[in-house]
């Protein structure tokens, strides 16, 4: 793994702040490690959970005790807690090619130089599209020093299978039998399967909908079937790395780029480096990619699990009308 140590040259860039509505400011709290203070602009850049960068606007100038490395909680445009300091923090970034020059940007597209300050980043040898880990350490005065590394592989978490829910199934509705509360779907691997679910979960569904089937047991009885949101999409590729501490894995796609996918401990426990997987994901409000379902290629079930060996025809009782 190549490591490039980078010295921070200064902090001349202003913080990019996204103002929250008054209702949001009153109701939400954001905690994290400060990586940049803009006292004149009344703003903080903090690294929150899962390495996500938050740009926070304050109603008044940040207290003088708040500096790089401070652990803060902000609510209603005020720093309500600033206790302790972190010696280091990590955030995610992606290498992009802008006008022929490689630069690192956070998941929301903000340049690293704006998030932390003016930095001299040497990204030579790292291809555009790669995800990198930015480790920020702080000296006694709160000044940051940045280290850029490619993500490494850590062992998947060890979890008790008994506490993990049945893996979700993703599919497209081919037919609905409302009187029997059953749906037939074509799964991501192309196979067909039938599921029974509570009648009220089928009310708004129709043929052609992409759906998430939750907690289906071996006989195809599911706790719920729900339509996926508009941001849902399917990703296929190979597991490039697993970071159980971060709760994420890297998915290398056919074009060679690696997409970072947040996943639960139960999902990560089922993965190994090099696995070929099909995953359905959605993008949350912070721009993070979240796994709804992850299926390893050699674990994908066939129609035989639901229809019996050799059966590939639809039961006559099925009706294709939504």
C-alpha cells in the first residue's frame, strides 16, 4: 500500500457552508471532529460518523477553544459541547480528473483543499475514480497533517448468525395474485421466485415495480414487500476491500473504478476479498451509498428453492395484471 505524507500549507480557503432551515437547526444535532474552523465565516467543517464531512454554519463565531481536532456537538447553529480532542480522524475522498489535473474531493464533491485548508496533495500513481482514505492528524495547536492511503483490507466482523435478519431479496414484479397475497419476482440474478406477504404491503405495488423483500423464510413467506425508492440501483462487481471498523466495503466495477458501499455488520460478515457480488443500493441524503441487499455469486439461490427441481413455468393461478 502506497502512503503519501502531505504537509498542510495553510488554511486560506473559506469553509463551504450549507445553511440549514430554522426547523432543521432546532431539531438536529451533529457531532464530529473539527478539521477546519472559519471564524470569520462562522462555520465549521467536521468529520462525522463513517468518515462523512459536514459543513456547519454557526449563528455566532466559534468559541476560541474550538480548533482542529476538537470533538464538538452542534445544534441550532450553536456549539453546545466541545469536550476533548482527537489525535486523528479519517474521511473518505475520491480522486477525480479536473482539467487534466488529479484532485481529491469528498463524497459531496467538495475539494479537499476547501474541507481542510490549502494542501499540497501528491496523487501521482492513483488513477482517477479511485477511493482513498484521508487520515488527518493534529499537532498541539490544532494544525492538521494529512496522509493519503488506498483502502486496505480488514477481516470481516464476527457476528452471531442468530442475530442477523434473513438477507433481503431484490427483484422486479412479474405478476401479482392479490387474493392469495403472493407476488412473483425476477431476482437480480435473473431467476424467478414467488413470495407471500401481508396483503397491506401489496396494496400500492404493480407489475414492473422494483421491490425489496424483507425477512423471507425458506418457504417464501416475507414480513414485508416494499417498492424501492427512485435512487435505488444495482451494482455488480468484485469485493476489493472490507473495512469492518468503518462499516463499508469497496466494490470494483467492470470499468476498474471502486465504489464505497456502506453495509451492516451482518452483510460484511458474509463477504471475503475477491467475492463476485450483486448488490442493490440507494443513496442517502448525505450522498453515501447504502447497501439494501448483497448477494455473493455462489450463494444466489435458484428457482428450485421455490418451484421444485425442473420447474420453470408459472402456476396457472397467477394473474399478471397489477
